[in-house]
C-alpha cells in the first residue's frame, strides 16, 4: 500500500515530507522517492529500499532545500521494485511530476494510445502512463493543469490518489482522489497532503469523493473543482 506526502508553503519542505513518509511506513513499501522545488527547478531523488535510504540519496543529490515538495513510498504493483519504477514519475517533456497511490486498471490501452502519439516510457508503471496522459491533454487542449487532470481522469478506470506538480506553475500542487485515501492539512499560508492525517493531524480536512483540488501557495487558498472520474 503506497503512501504519499506533500507540502507547499514557507517552511523547508524536505524535512516535513521525509518525516511524513516515516509516519506512513506502517502502510508497507519497497521503495521511496521525493521531489523538491528549489525555486528554479524540481529535483528528484528516489531509490529502492527504505526512507532512510532515500535520505542518504537525497543528501548525496543535494536535494533537500526548497518550500515545495512531494514524496512517496511505493508498494510494487506494476513493475518490480527498483529505482526506475519508484515515484515520483516525470512526463516526457519533464514539465509535469506525479506521485500516485492506487491502480489504473486500463493503463495498458492508454499506454498504447500514447505510444502511437509519440510518447516514450522508461518505467513499467501505470503511474508514468497517467502523468503522460495528463500532459497530452494539457498540451493538446492548451488548458491549465487542474482542468487537464480532470479530463485525463475521466479516461481512467481504477482507484487513485495523486499529487501533480507543473514546473511552469511552481506555486501550485494539484491533487485528486477516487477510491484511495487522501487528506489535506491547512496551516497559515501553507498546505499539507498525505495518505492519512498522521503527518499533520492538527491541520487535517478530509477530501470528499471525486474531487480535484488546486493548492495555490501564492494566493493561500484551496480551489475545489468537482470532477466526474470513472469508477470501475
């Protein structure tokens, strides 16, 4: 069972996300990863193994500074446990990054359609298919990330909780859930996300079902968009 954690605000995000991942270790996992926005670009560190192994990798990568971060612990479903299949996953352009809990049941036909449209895949995961589907929708329809996530999820069968980051709009994390747990914590000019409330119990507000939300740091607000994702 995967775990996801995210932070956007004014604090250093890396220690918050790493601590959150440690609090979610009870869910079980075989690999871990983190992406930290340093003010100019999103830097990824991920590895097979435990969160302690991820800490060593992130420090080696000098990837611990920034006010926005998303992190993930993965329990392998599609693809073996290794560094490549670990989350976060990045779209072909490198502009979008995702963490995902759940299973996309129709990822194989979606993947074939994307391959026909010129997309390439490095991992064996359904998650990499999803982030490239979101990117395809965003670019082909020239729309904002939140809307692209809504449209892409309408093509998905399965369960998910996701957080998506766009390098072109680095003050925002878009999150969505259907059938997989996701909680959001609201602080003063800051937001937290996680698979459950344990990383930030004092700030938690539970999502309703079938909701896409945009966490916008600079405007210190949460914009909710009701979606119509497909259930199995």
